[in-house]
C-alpha cells in the first residue's frame, strides 16, 4: 500500500517506519525543515530502541520517504494518517489546533478519493469535526472517508508494540475504507476490531485511563501495605495471577507520568464533563497519583529531617525506562521538589540528561554525572526515580562506602529490602 503519515513525532515516525518495514511505501510529512533534513540524512530525533535500524533499512530500500510538503503526501498515497500533537490546555481540555489545521491543508490538496485516518489521541467526536472541516475546505466535491485508528504503543517499546499489536482498532462511518485499512494491517497478524468512529475514539481514552487506574490502585495498596507491614509486590502478584486482573501495570511507584496518562486522564475527565458525566473515579486516580509523589518526598524529609544543603543523588530523569523523554516525568518533578527544599543534586540517566537540562535549573545545585556509580559519591541519600533495568546493577558495595550516609529511597522497588538492610543501607521503598 502507499501510505502518507503527517507528523513525525513518536507515533508518526514509529508508525511510518513499521509500515515501511512490512513492505508498504510510506511518505512522512513534517512541517519542521530541520527534522525532515535530519531524517533524510538517516538521523533520528528521539531515543527509541530499535527505531534507528528500521528507519535506516527502509530509507535505503526506498520505502520510507520524508518531505515537508503535505501536497506531495496527499498526491502520493490513497491513505493519509494524521499523527500530530494534541497537547493539553490549562483547563484539561485538548488543543485541537494542529489536527484542525492538517485537516484544512489536506482538504485543500484533495483531487481524488482519499482515506484520512486519525492516529493522534483525540476527544470523541473528532472524526465528525474532521469530516465537516474537510467538506468545508475541499476545493471540489471529491469523495473521502475519515477513519479513527488509535495507537497503543508505549514509548521505549514502540517498535515492538507496533510490530506485534494486541489489537488494531478501526473506527469508520462507512464500509468503503475498511478493506484498505485491513490490508495495511494484515502483515501484523493482530485481531482487528472494526467499529464506529466515536467508539474507536473512546477506546483510546478508556484504555489509557484504565491503565492509569491500575497503577493508582497499586499505589493506594502500597499505602495500606506500608501501614500494615505487608509487601505490595506480593499483594499485586497474588492478585494479578488471576487472569481477569493480570499482573501488568500494577507496579507501585512514585507515580506515573509521561506525555500520555496525565494528559489523557485530564482530557477524559473534561470530555465526560462536557457529555454530562462527572467521572469522579478518574479524579481519584489523579489524586492518588499526586499523593504518591507527595508521600515519597515526605518520606525523604522525614528521614533526612532538613533538606537544605543536603546532597542527594538521583538515579533516573526519564519518565520511565528505555526513553529519553522527560515530559511530565515524575523524576523531574521529584528533582524540582528537592531543589525547592534547598537540596543539592547529583543526577544520572542513561539517555535523558540532555533533555532534562532544559527543565532543571542551570546552576551549581544540579550536577550531571557521566557514570551511574558516581551518582552516590559523597551524597547524604540516593533516590531512585526511574525503573531503568541497569540501575539494579548499581555497585552497592561501592555505593555503601562512597555515600556520606547510606540511605536509599527507592521509588521503583528495584532492590530487595532484606538484602539492602544486610548490606548496611537504610532502605525505604514503596509499599514494602
Ligand atoms: C502509554 C500507554 O501504555 C500506551 O498504550 C499508549 O499508547 C501511550 O500511553 C499513548 O497514549 O501514547 P507510555 O506513556 O509510553 O504509554 O508509557 P507507559 O509504559 O504506559 O508508562 C506510563 C507511566 O506509568 C510511566 O511513568 C511508568 O513508569 C508508569 N508505570 C507504568 C508505573 O508507575 N507502574 C506500572 O506498573 C506501569
């Protein structure tokens, strides 16, 4: 199939690369000339495991093209995916201006039947709005269909998630685009759900909100476990082995972050309100998440007493493992709270330090160290904020000696509490 993707952010670029990988010819359009030049030269603007190889291989094979021209993209392919940002606004609603402007632009270039597919996360009824916009701005009465096809990839596992999706959701208002959409996805061997556009749009917000709810549930349990002297990992494992519950997304932590869950929860609450429903359950998910960070900081304060001029090592700045993304990162939030209390930080992240520099103050209060083990040198405590698997390889014997006082606050439960105590650490984790 010939496919165009408008927007080369996480979703657009990974989707384009994986479509090319299974043999489609993909034109990726981006308005940013620097990004297009970088991609044409084989560069990748984000850190995403495995993506660089897939992009390089398919650019070399001539199946993955980059351009700034929407006109070229619309002319090249029968199916046009929209994968532009839908950022949050201060009131929790979604800024739809990028989608609206792409819809207008695509409309202006339509000369023959096209399928316009929305891949960005959008409020329910966006498909209807995009359809109205295209009708209004097309130059002739050429036919088109608007399809909703939400994306479920996780950053850090994006290529894997795209190549082996659990399911593909296709929301349509007519049967005409169904065959082409099924053909695009047939190489991925995933169950395909064909439904109406509004339901497809809701599936995305409903799924992300439910996953966030699972994490908040585990985090609420962590509070009970701490009070009762139980272990949250044992409790969630015991629950999760029930197939109806599942073990995934039940890791208690210092809270979830990233560019999706916090934004999508706010958006879904806002959308529900507009539809006349007060989604209190999701407000509680947000509250538990905010509390979890506050409780983690309080734990540090309770143990170190005064934070002013204390040196604290921080492992992890990205919002999760396997990414350099620091948007709405709990780790950055933690650093900012500790700095506000007057602490001095030594920080390390395998991929996210450059991006973190834009969010943390450029002053002598934050020291970026080049190697993981050096983060503990001379510190009064260490905080673990991101679940990078390599952090479990921290040289603990060295850390024990190099720290001024051997106190570890583990916001990701990476170590065994009994072993840490045996090694001489005061070790505080989540819900254990
Ligand atoms: C999330 C969804 O998982 C994807 O399915 C969805 O496509 C994506 O949002 C999106 O809407 O674009 P992502 O934000 O990349 O993906 O990352 P997740 O792996 O879901 O993690 C989100 C946050 O939850 C991270 O801060 C992570 O550390 C935290 N988390 C995750 C926990 O604290 N505990 C868990 O058990 C799982």
